[in-house]
C-alpha cells in the first residue's frame, strides 16, 4: 500500500512540476490526477492495492476538508465583503454543471427500444 501512496504522490509531484514549467492555469494535483487516470487507462485495470488505498482515502474524505474549512474561516472577512460575486459564481457554475451533465447524459445514454418505431 505504501507503494501505491508513493505512486499517487509522484503523480502529484509530476503534475506540480508540469504546471510550474509550462505555466498551466490548472492546479498541479489535478494534472497529476489526470496522469494517474491515463496510466490506469493504459494499464486497463486498477491494481488491488491502489483500490484498497483509494477506498481508505474516500472513507476518510471528510478529514481532508478540514484544511479547506480552516482556510475559509481565516478569510471570512473577504467572504463577507464579496458575498454577491461569490454567490453568483457558485449559482452560475452549479447551473452550468447541471445543464452540461444533463446534455451529456442525453447524448451518451443509449436510446430506449421504445423510442424506435416498428417498421
């Protein structure tokens, strides 16, 4: 399991290095996650040790949000001053996400047999 945790951290490190070298407007961990995903797609399956590690991380996901919550509390003054643009941004991004997800589901889901008219 330590090897798989090292793999995740190495992917994150590579992502951070790529972002710093190329100047991508994306966080390094996101690039690292994409690299890990591509590697798993090429391999064709998920190693059992990685699946076990991922399940462990997901079961404790709430602990990973503690630093973000502390950061929000540190900047509560900024949130109070900028509540309108933040609220509009959250609302619009949520609306766009729901619409894009719905349209994508409509395009990717196979058509029902009932939709086809018999000849």
